[in-house]
């Protein structure tokens, strides 16, 4: 009351300006502060609603590690390579029941910058190739929680989401749906786990994403761009290669006036084969066998760059060893030792690579088309091999025959194959390869050894 009375005494009755000066704090400062607080709160709420990624960048980080980067989600800034020289496993707090890696999942420690070096197992030298035996550490690789996409549902997270049609109508993996989408101004493929998937399928889905992250970047392997693992639907985001898989690309090359253009020459065969060999050497350097080398396991970009895919079998063998389901549709591509249930070696991949060269030369013919699955082993035992295609040069046919030798020790190493590809590319022809007519899908399935339960699913 003293203040009010003092103000009344200092100001004449009706002098408003004088009263405002006296009560400046109560009349001006406090209301302005309240209004400013309200506006800041309102702006923050609007950012949370419409631009959550900006809020994530503003928030202070609880802790920063100098030895490794955190695996960012699919909203990572373009300048950060989230897979650069890192040994990364995906995980989230145990409160989220859909991703708790099984106790049987043992990951191999990779030698990475800033990470603990891996222990190189001792190998006893021996003239014949040793069966492939993956070595695993007896402890888990340290896990890093990825930064998740803040939006709630798939259609709100990506642009132009459309289903990706399969090349064949048959599908075996009913738990995963494929979509094309736009993300950060590029085309991507979304592997989306269906809501009906059980716990085992969820573990396998996210475990495969973890495996791709740990595998690391390679110019001739499709790039993993991010994951959504903290909420449904679970999504793995992989770069899209516009020409899709090599087999359908080869089939399009049989047609005239296709869009986009599809042209295959012998020189391009050598170039793309070199790229596949580089990717295969990368896997073998990590003690990983591919086990599924064929045209449908290779993806092709719009610049005709070949990238090796079909890596889910690599992940399965890494975690389950030799115990895995036998794929009957792979027998026409398998080395003889695998047909008699012997352990796979690196030379088994080289045999399959020779069959891949045959597919490329014939523009997607089924290998050993005239031989049934039951007679295939006897066919190999008699020393017979793939027929020389009409489009095939002597140099390319000699490389196919050397890769498909009955004895695994007679097959060339990947380094030798790479040298032959480089040499053959220099003198290769630029003449377009031709094939007689389009492929009859039903006939191809029969000749390639596909059963009714098998499908042609790239991703």
C-alpha cells in the first residue's frame, strides 16, 4: 500500500503516463515476460509436432563417445556416413519386446578404426581347401542404440510409397513386404515386416539389419540407409538400384525398344563380373561365404553398376553355422561337393560365379536346362560342363570352364579370376548380345529347378 500511495503522491490525478512509469515493472515487464514464455513454448510444441528432427538436433546430447559414432537413423544428416569403419549392432532397451537378440546370436568382432581389433584364428596350412568354419567370439559385440525416425507410421515417414511388384508371382517370405519410396531426394527400397510376424521373425528381421550394419560399406554391396526398429512397422531401408536384379535385367535385354535402355555386351559382362568379384573378395576377407551366387542375387544400378545382394543366407550361416534350410532352387548353381552334402569352401562360390557368367552370356538362360536335378550330380561326375553359348567368346568360355572344375582345388582363386577378367575386358567386344525371343517364365522355373514353394524375391 505504501508503494501505491507513494505513486499516487508523485503523480497527479489522471496523469496516465506518470502512473505507467511508476508501475513499469507490473504493467510492462511482467506481461512481456509471460508473453515471451508463452510464445517460446508454443514454438517448441509446433516444432515437436511438425519438425521433430530439428528438435533432436537442438537437444543436448547426454553423452558423446570419442571412440565411435552412434548409428543414426534414416534422418541422419547427409554429411555423416553412418557405416564408416564401424562395428555396429542394432539394439534398443529391453522394455521393447520385439527386438531382444537371441542368446544364440554371436557376432564376430571386426577390426575397425577406434574399435577393439579382432583376433585372427590360427589356421593350419594344408594343400586341399579347408571347409568353411566361421569363427565367433564368445562375447557380444557392444551394441549401439540407433536414433529412430520420430514419426509414428510408415506413410508419414517416406514419400511416394508404392508396393514393389515381384518378378515372379510366387512368394515364399510372406513376413516381409517390399515398397519403393523416396527419402532424402533419393529412391529407396523398404523392407517392411508385416504385423502378423511372430517373435522369431522379428528377431531375424532386425538381426539381418544388424548384420548389414556390421558388414560395413562397400562400393559393390547395396547401401543400408537406416532402420525403424522402435515402433511398428519395423523397416529396413536400402538404396534402390533402378535396374533391379540382374536376371530380370538380362531378360529385358532380349526385348527391343525397352525403357530404360537395356544393352548387354561382352565388355559389360567382364566389367560387371569384376564388380561382383570385388564384393565376393570383400566377403571372403571376413571369413564369410556367399553361397547364393547367381543372376537373381546381383542388383544393377541405372549406370549398369553390379552390386552383390542375396546376403540373407550369409547372415543365416553366420549365426547358425552349417544348419540351414536347403534351397532346392539353388542346385543348378551349386558346386558338386555341395550336392553330396560336403562342407562349402570359398571355391564353392567360384563354381557358382562361373554359372553366373553363363547366365550373363546367354541373357538369362537357365543353366543345365536339359538336365534334371536328380541327374545333375552324375552329369558333373562324367566331366561334362556348360555348353558354349553362341554369343560367348573363347576367352569367356575358358573362364567359365575353369571356374566349374569338378575338383575344387582345380578352380582358380578369386585373385586369379579377377586378373583374367581385367585381361579379358581389354580385348572384349562391344557388339550387343542377342537372344532368341522372350523368356517363358513357367519353362524357366522348370528348367532352373524351382519348386512350387520357391519364389523369386530379390530383397
